C-alpha cells in the first residue's frame, strides 16, 4: 500500500502542477481551455490536487503499515475531492447547481472522512 500511495500522490501532485498551465491560460485572457471556463475553480482544483497528493505521500511514509482498506479509501477520496472543483470549472458561476454535484460531494467527503478517522484510530492503537 505504501508504494501505491506514494505513486498516487506523486501523480496527483504532477496533475496539480499541470493544471497550473490551464489556470494561467484562463487568467491571462483565454475564454476557455477545453471545457474549463472558471479560473477560480481551476485554481482550487490545482491547489487541492497538490495538497491531497502530498498528504498521500506523507501518510504512506510515516505510517507504512496502515490498514489496506483505509489506504484505498484515502487514495479514492484524495482524487475525488479535488475533481469536484474541476467539474465546477466547466461553468462561469459557482457551480453549486450542476447535476449530481451535491451527491458526488457527499460521497467523496464521506469516503475521505472514513479514511482519515480509520487512519487516526489505527495510528493511535498501533
């Protein structure tokens, strides 16, 4: 699980860095980059991907014996949460009314909450 989380974290940080190019294009006058039109939401996605990727790598490094299922939940939630901002970047407004956004957010936040609670309990009881 440790190698999987470190690899996933590194890929996610790289993805976040690459989103910086999209953000710069949108902030310097491009109307859109593909379906993306909201620079603020791209910035949120950019930063969140970098943070979540770093967290995966840190957790895998300091807790290499973490429970496998908790690790998979961490990985899934770490990728799902930032992509909500990407979905919202497809509209000019805040994106709160996009189809499915509330249910996707509820599932994503639930997965990452369970993962972190599980990891804390496993760490403290180890």
